[in-house]
C-alpha cells in the first residue's frame, strides 16, 4: 500500500524536529517503520544509531518485525526498538558504576514494592490497604515528576503528604541497601545521569543519532526530559502522537508535552495524518463531533474513504443483567445473519467490575470469550512466592527472589535486619545470601535477627545440596513441607475457600515441575531443576504477552486496554452518567479525559457500533436510575438510531434482509 501525501511528508522530513499528529487508524506505525527504512537507505544513517521508543513490549515487537520486513536482517542490525523502560534499563546496566549500583542489581515489580512498603510503614500506616495503594502511586508520581524525597517533603502541604514523603525517604534508603530499583527508577535514574554527567550524555547522544517516539501523548515529565536529553542540541527526532487519545493522566501522562515541544523546539515541523483507514465515514464523523467539545492545541479532523455504512445503535436495557443478555442476544443474531467470527466482536466497558455479568451471559450461551488484562497464573502471589523459592534454590545470588521469601512465611527477619544485611552486602560486593555466611556480618548484626537469618540461609543451603545431589523431586516436596506454606495461606487469605484455591494453584505448579523433572512431559526428557525453573520463568514472560492470540473468541476489555486495537463490531456498554463519564471525573470537573476515552472507544469500531445503557442499576447495594451519558447527546443524532424510536422498515429492505438471511442459512449447511 502506497503512502499518502501527508505520510510521505512525515517520512521524508529528517533535517529537524518533527511532530506527527496521527489520528486514530491513520497509519502511524507505517510512518515510523518507513521512516526508519528511509533514514537507513536514503540518508546514510546506520541502524545501530537509530532508536524507536514505544510504551508496550507488544508494540515494540510488532514494529521490529515490520522494520525487519522492510529492511532485511543485515540493514536493520543493531537497531534499537524498545519501550522507554527497556532503554532506561540498558543505560542503567551500562552505566551502573556512575550510579553507585552493583552490577547484579535487582528489579522490583509492583508486588515486591508493595510488600516492602507494607513492612516499612507498619507503624505509620498499620497495613491499611487503601493508604498503601495511595502511597505506592504517590511515590510513582513523585518519581515521574523528578522529585526526590527531600523535594517531596519540601512541597508537602498536608499532613498526609508529609507522612508519605517520610515513607518515601525510608523506601529509597531501603532500596539502596538492597541494591534494587523499581519500575519508575528505570526512567528517573538515566534522566538524572544524562542531566548531570556530560561524558555519559555525549556517549548516548553519539549512540542515538535519530530518535523516534510512538504514542508521545502518553509521556510523563521524566519521559519528556529523557527524550530531550537524548536528542540534545542536534534535535534529530520524530515524535508521533494524538492529543485526542491521551487517556492516562492518572498514570502521570501529560498531553501538554505536545505544547512543550513547540516551546522547546521553535523550528518544530508539524505534520497531520487525518485519513483513517479503519472505520466507516459515519463512525469517524460522530467521533470528530464528540471530540470537538474538548479544547485543542492542534485542530484536526479525521476522514475516511469508506462509505457511511450502518447507523450507530443505542440499546436501552431494564437493568445490568438485562443489558448483558441483550448484548449477547444481539451478538448471536448478528453473527448468524452475517456469517461472521466471534473474534470480530468486542465488548468494551469503563471499569473491570462491569465484565462479570457479560462473562456469565457468554458462558451460559457457550460463547468463547477472552478477557484482556486478566490475572495470569504466574502473577498470582502464591505462585510468585514458590517461583522465588525455586529461583533461590537454583541461583542463591538472586537478591530479588531472596528478599521475597526471606520473611514469607514470617521468620522474625524484619526490615531493620535486612537493611543492615543489605548495607553490609553492598560494602562487601556480595549477594545478600552470600553475605549472611560471612563472619564480619556479626559486627553489624546480632541477636535474634542474625540467628533467624542464618537458620534460614543454612536451610536453603542444605536444600540446594539435596536437590543437586540427591532426589530433586523429594527436595522440592520437602521445601513446601518445611515452610508450612499451607498454614501460612490459611492465616493470610480472606477465607478458608480462598486459601484452598491458592493451595491448589501451588499443587498445580508442583505437578508441572515434578513431571518435568521426571521426564513425564511431552518431550520425555529428564531436566535439572535449573532448566525447569528457567523454562517456567520464560513461560511466565510469554504468557504475559500472550494477548495477541488469534483464537476465535469474543473480546472483552476496558476502554483503556482497547487503545491501539480495532474490531469490526463493537459494543460500548454502560454509556451512562456516572459510568462514562465516570462519577469521579464529573466531581473533579475532568470530563475532557472521559470524552477522550469515549472517542477511543468509538474509533475502535470498523463497521458497526452499538451503545448500551440501563434504566436501573445496582450500585453499592442501592438501586439508582442513571441518566444516559452526555456523550450520547453530543453525537450527531442523524447518525444514531435509538432502539425505542426505530424507523419503519420498507418492504424492499425487508426483502433484502430476508434474502441475506436465506443465503447465510445455505452457507451454514455447506460448512
């Protein structure tokens, strides 16, 4: 497919900073991949001096594949296509000596982070889940805004902010002792390093001579500074974004970064991509009219060469159960009439809690479905615990895994003991596990903390020995018995039923491991424990990115998760005041972002779009009568067909419909 004139202009402009305003479905990935090829083939750039940044691993993989198809293996060698955080991690790895980190630093995911915050703030927050969640996201926002604990304390206006700044300071101290980084550090650390160290900055500016950034409207303050420091004075870059699809302000994203570009790079060239290749003209017209209610820095209007197609439907249901039944009924009838596949349909909703009734209705009708963003087996707490034990058995120097299990179940090894161990291990350049056996540790740590720690590490040592020399399967079984994990689950789970389910997950994991160790699995090959653990870790990583499976299933997902995807037929459910727009946004007078969210939902649909709403809905045990969403009234009513005001069907239309119906029945019998 040839590039259109605007796309060509965006590809060929390489002499200065460039902003490509790419509307939904306007072919932005094609522009980025073609531009990379153009830089290499026509402008004498080496692939290894080009970097393209995206926000998800999936987007990075797709882009890499597409560039590979255009350029071929040799020409694309060394090209960096990654997420912001992966590039940050590479910089931290290469430059860790300037950051005062040991090379084997650990990465903490959000669960590791939460466990540490909970331990550190036992006195201040007393394990209050809501406060801990608020603290976690406040620390994340402070890091994204480039604020240190001292800065945060200086800016604190409320008592809560002062308390959180104090907790942030404790958290940072502990992370340093552990030689560990969290997700936000992967941007914060490189930005501070590039800002303050000229030698490192020049090294990376010479390495990356042209930078491309996708989904630029989703960048936060630290990511914007990251881009600015990488491109330097030369300012050879292209950023692609759409202010109408900025829906992540709650994660710190700032669509204002588009305006900042204009200010920081006065000779910025702006190219608008307004032709959409995805949706019917009617769908785009309604989306344009809706989003025109938001203020705009850059004006743009999407258009499509695809004709108007079907009207947009609005269905009203009695209550939420009826809404789910109605959507599933419509879907079954539509599929039968049009001979389509299940995967052609998506049900999009504002909040995860809305999915339950749709799942139930789909199950009752035996319709296959997939929920995007559900919990994968390996991200369950009990599985992460067990995997951490196994990781330490096969690699005792894995500090991250060690920290996860050292006090789970509780062994009287608290944060003070671990901070002292961490500081000592850092000083000696050893892992936490290895440091626990050194005589010198007794100068820093004594009493019950030291005893409990050494009892634990000696037990690990013995178990590792049994696993390597003796019966590995027996050693693995002994592990679960020795730590009394089942008792721990009953103590810490919400109910005995939950504990039972969690223990069943642990048993499933162990039966896989045993089958692998004994060679009972499909390849009949006996494996070592190390091989089994590596394989399961890889399986975890693969499962996390498995959203692109092509099975024939109806897709269920939140509007946030749907961004970047497209489906022939879309049901946008719960279009009511209080749901979309969300009540919190109405209360905080931030309806613009909710309108962008509705815009994202509408522009996911390629051929047909159906909105649904309820007359009554249960909320927190109360029965409420919601109003239809204001967004429905902002749409052009000529393009909408409200169910209770359907126009009469002409005889000719009835006949055409009947003939299509008969043709489909014939097709079904041919299958």
